[in-house]
């Protein structure tokens, strides 16, 4: 069973050995059902979250530092007005498929779909690039991909905000319908930074917290190798007033090459 063998035991008697075999078969079916539910569930909420839902206490969560990436399609309202609903779903399905693949490629997970927007979370790993570096890598790849690729013949340029900060994972809802998501100022800031791209003319806007975290990791991992620096080509954009915050935030921007 541990090795994935799905065969049950033959029940050859009605004594103690027969009852043991019946009990084992019931256990085998329960294990298979749990694995089926986990696999099906992870298709909708992601592998990391499905594992958390099945194995941890969802009523409480310790704060953790993560990097949040918020993506949004530029001009999507205008696009949606011109398409019938079934074509719109087909368009978003093609778009989300490619964007989510890039998020997962860089070790992130989708926390939520908000219309045409995606909230992705990058958590710390035991080895490899830090979560801030992987979030910027994913953001750049998504931006570059959406600038050069169309989806069912429609261009979907995407603006992105990235911020690094503390969040908690919490469950909300009632007894009949529940959801689990990340909560914290970092999520709101990433969304505000994405929106600020429109005013600054940038494609990706990252907070100083993210840039500083990436730079610190880069100096430890590959000092002097600016070519591999995830924050290369990001330029200071000064300070922006993020709605809901008293003090302006220093931000760095990146724009997809033109032509």
C-alpha cells in the first residue's frame, strides 16, 4: 500500500485472519479515497494549499514573510465588453494556463483569481533563490510573455505589482462555505503597486522591500554577477503614495522593451 499497490487482500476465511484482511481492505479504500480527494482538490486550490487544508489546523496560522505578486490585464474591461461570455472564458482559460505555469515554475502558488487578476504567493524554501527573487523572476517572465504572445488571437499585456512582507494564512466563511487565503498588508500593497503602473508607465512595480531582499540574496549567492540579477533593469521610480498607508513608499519599476 505504501508503494502504491492498489490491490486488496483476498478474504479466505471468517476467522481472525479474515477479519484482519477485511479491515485492511477498508483501510485501503479509505486511503485511496483520501488521495483521490487530495489530487482533485489540489487542481482547484494548488498542491501547497491542499496539503495545508488536509494536514494542519486552519483556525490559526503563524505570520510568515512572503513575496506577493498581483497581476492584472491592461484594458481588460474594454476587451470583455466586445466578447461573448463563452469566448471570454476561453480567452481567460488560455491566459491563466500560461501565467499559472510560470508562477509554479518559479515555486509560487496561486492564492486567488480575482476576475482577470491573479494573486500569487512565493514562500521561502530550504534552498535556492529567496522568495523575493523568484517572485521577480516570475513577474518578468509573465510580462515578457504577455508582450509577445497572443491568446486566441488577442493581446493581453499584463501589469504586475510585487511586494515582500508578512502575511498569515487564515480561513474565512461559515459552516456551509469556507475559503482559505493569505491576509496582511503585503497583499494590499502588491495590489496597489500593480495599479500604480498605469500612472508611472511601467509594466512591473516592485517595492523597495522586494528589491532590497533580492539584492541581499544576490550578493550572497553570486556576488558581482549582475547578469543573473533578478532585479536588473529595474530603475528607481521615487516614492508613491499607496492608498491606505500614511507614508509614501519607495518603488522600482521595469518596462518591457519596445519593438
